[in-house]
């Protein structure tokens, strides 16, 4: 490796709520504060994906407003 062309690699703290993770990084700050807990993100936890979507106000409002629409599937009427 050439000297003087790479940024310093130093200790870096990731803070999520009350948890702190220590790693190494070239990021200029010494720490980052996470607003969203990556461990509870629906991309990694399929079980909570629907809960996250339903808690979003715009999605909930849409679902309430258009709950009767079938979007391509037809319901059979009882005769």
C-alpha cells in the first residue's frame, strides 16, 4: 500500500437506542446515531413487514379508502 493516500482506519461507534456497536471505519466522524433499528427492518425480518406497512398512515388511509376494490380478482357472488 502506498503511504499517505488512504484515509485513517479508526474505531467507529454505531449507536442504536441504548445499544452501542464498535467497529472500524474510515468515516470522518467517530460515531453514528441510528434513527431506525436495522435489526427490526422488514427486509431482514419478514414477520414484521406487514406491521410496519400498516403503521404507516398513508398506507393505512389508502387501505381504508379502497378496501372494497379487488384489483383484478373477481369475487364470486352467492346465488
